């Protein structure tokens, strides 16, 4: 399975990177993560925010149905953008529901 991956920080992810078609990076750690992914040969996009990452991943998936799986999974705390994990979850849901209604 090829994945489109939205992640904020690297971790013990190296064994899974061969399954990542493209990563969509957000937050204050996106430059650090971009350097890691570049060194691993993984395609990425620095999106800044969760909403931008979701939009970019959805548009890319729509244009390339072979790689249409999107996994939204934060790899660390997102306190630079969200008050709590609950707030982050509410934003995940809000963004998903918006794009689901748009049939993106």
C-alpha cells in the first residue's frame, strides 16, 4: 500500500517510509522533518497547517487514484497550532466533514 502521510515529527518511522508516497508536513517541526525525509528519499510538501495538508493530500489523491490512500496521523504534539489533542481532533473532524461534503 502506498500512503499519503500527514505527519509533524519524525520518530521510529524509518521501517514504514517505503510505504509513504508523499508526506504533508505541518507546524513548527516541518523543516526538521523535511530534512529527514529528504535524506530518506521520501517526497514531501511543507504545508504549514493541517487544513493545507489535507487539501494538498486530497487534491493529489484525486489526481492519482493509484495512490489515493490518505492517512492523517500526527506524529507528535501540535501545541504550536492546537490547544490540546481534543482541539486537534475537532479540527481533523471539521476539515474532513467539509471536504466530504464537497466530494473532493
